[in-house]
C-alpha cells in the first residue's frame, strides 16, 4: 500500500509541476505594456501638442489590455471634463483592436450611411469619437490603448497616434 500511495503522491506532484511550469511559461511570453512604454507615449504626445502651439491643453490616459489605467497625465489648464473623456477613449481602444473613431462610425455611421451597430454608442464607459488609439505589437497583439482629450477630435487622435508611433521599436 505504501508503494501505491508514494506513486499517487509522485504523480500528483508531477502534474502540479507541469501545470505551474506551463502557466509560468505562458505569462513569460505574453506581451505587455510597461510603464516605460506608457511614459514614452505620453511624452511624445505632449511634445507634439507643444510643437503645434495652437492646440488646447490635453489629458492623456493610457490603459493596459485589461482595461486598467497605466498612466494619466493632465496638462495645465486642460478641461476637467476631458479627464473622463480621455479615459473613455483609452478604455475603448484597450478593449477593441481599433481606434475609437471607428467605434463611432460603427455606432453612428459615416458619409451619410447609418451605423452598422447603432446601439454600440450606448455601451457604458466607451467613447464613440476620435482620440482613442489601440497599442498593438508588431504581431498584432493588443496590449493597451491611448486616449487623448482636450483639443479637437482629430488633434486628439493625431496626438495618440504620435505617442504609439514613438514606441514602435518596443512593439516588436
């Protein structure tokens, strides 16, 4: 009986070891948005806003792929209401692999055509207008989203795109 008990214990230990090892390996290989990446995105976005000179102050929200705030930056005199809007834009693009502009087009339509999914605009916590951009790796893995608000929608989107472009070498 002792041999059977020893065998079962050893087999159970082997199964647990293999399971833990496989889980650890999966975590090691999953791409993720780092704080350094988020800081570079925000820095590039702010640099563009300053270089343009005529943009209103902005709020920048950067979310990871779990929809969690990774970094937030508010420029002096940026609209307080834009804090939430930037976060909604980032949440939209961290949950869907496309810009928040497309989310709006799906909801409201484009070029006079109705939206394909009109109720989409009423999903709580998401933004259906420009300024949110996904952060994806070179292989297409969605690792987060950037949301910018305070300037015009097109300027917000341009700023978010510049931020993501600034870390292109880190997305390989």
